[in-house]
């Protein structure tokens, strides 16, 4: 199967949710180690949606997380913050039985406002807030640009809470469109960050990175899942998620960069 295999909206979303599930399961299990399992675990979903994907007919990221959390019998409490700027999505999510039972906070804010508040809450309740464990999920339908992702507060949060795992689903179409504008110095584009993937480690203060195969659900969109951690954990070969420094990870990065430079990319014979 090709790296850019056309999957159709449904299968692409399903794959995304399976990728989220695999990544979050690892984070929860790392936080179930004897040295940390008694402490709280914090999960923040910055683009949580309604909990259900109509097109793909599958559960969305909040339920994917809560299902994984239910499988891990850790004694420490799990605090879940689910944020979306859409009131309709949050209203629907908040009524879901699994969400109600979990005690998750459903927050109808712009995500720009959420991270400083969660960080403040952690600092107020933890003796060693820099040791707090958790996960931070970003699924903006775009790339790392200010309208959908609160970049400055995200960078700060990642620095202050190094034991949070970062799980992002990023749209490469937006990346490929935005970066040339930035370097041409065009208008507002020029001032935006548009970090290349090799700078993620430095920007988000994470040492170990995974990247998924590129998936193309149609309509010109191309997505990758990117996972950043400070603890090295396994990859998810069955889902096509590789360590960034591995041969396959490097091939994916090469392909992303070639496309940005409008160079032909070799066809790669591995699939999801
Ligand atoms: C791709 S959808 C999320 C899907 C969800 N993560 C899932 O897996 O089912 C992107 C979501 O981001 C939300 N969003 C976009 N910009 C936002 C912002 N600045 N603050 C909060 N939510 C935002 C949209 O309302 C939308 O629900």
C-alpha cells in the first residue's frame, strides 16, 4: 500500500482514533508505574469535538481517551479536561453517559484560555507540578497556527509540565501551503511560527518523537499523527506509527520536505 493511500473520510478518521487510542494507552500505562500510579493523571483535549464522528460513524477523541483510561486500573485520580469552542459539540459531549460518569470537565472555551487555567490548577494542587503526569491532545484539523492552536501557551505548558505526553494530529496540506508564504514574507503568514518537524523537539521540549504514515482522507488533506514524550516508549508498527529517527520515520519526514519543495517523492511501499 502507498504511503499516501486514499482512505476515504471514514477510514481516515477511524485510523486517527485508533492512533490516538494507542498513544494514550501508552501514556496511561507509563503513568501506572509503581513510582507514579498513586498520583493524579491529567488529560487535556484541546479540540475535543462532540465525542462522535458522524461521517466515520466512530467515537471521537474524548471517548477514545475515557475508554483507554477505564482499562488502566490506576489508583491515582484521572482529571479530564475536554475543550471545544463549539457550544453544540460541548453540549452533546457533556450529555454522553461515559462522559457524565467520568466526571470530565466539558469546557466551551477557545482553547487559548484553557492551558493557563489547567496549568494553574496543577500548580495549585500538586507539591511538584513539574512532576505531574498526563497527556495533551491536539486535533485542530489544521497545522500549528494560532487560530486553532494556542502556540505560545502550548509551548509554555510543555516547558512547565515535561511529563505530559503530546499527541497531535496535523494537517500537512496546511503546512505545505503556509510555509512558502512564511518564507516569502507574505502578510500575516510571515509572522507565524510554522515550525518544521525537526524543530518540534526543541520547541515543545520533548526528547522522543513518533510520526505516523501520511494518510490522505481525500479532498487534498494529508494528515500525520505526531507524538512527543520525554520518556522513550515503543512505536506502533501495526498502525504505521514509527520512531521519527527510524528509517521509516526519516522517509516520512523526507517525503514531507520534498513536497514542500515541490520535488517528486519516491513511492514508498509501506502502508498503515
Ligand atoms: C477535527 S475536529 C476534532 C475532532 C475530535 N478531536 C475527535 O477526534 O473526534 C476539530 C475541533 O476543533 C475545534 N476548534 C477549532 N478551533 C478551536 C479553538 N480555537 N478552540 C477550541 N476548539 C477549537 C472545532 O470546533 C472542532 O470541533
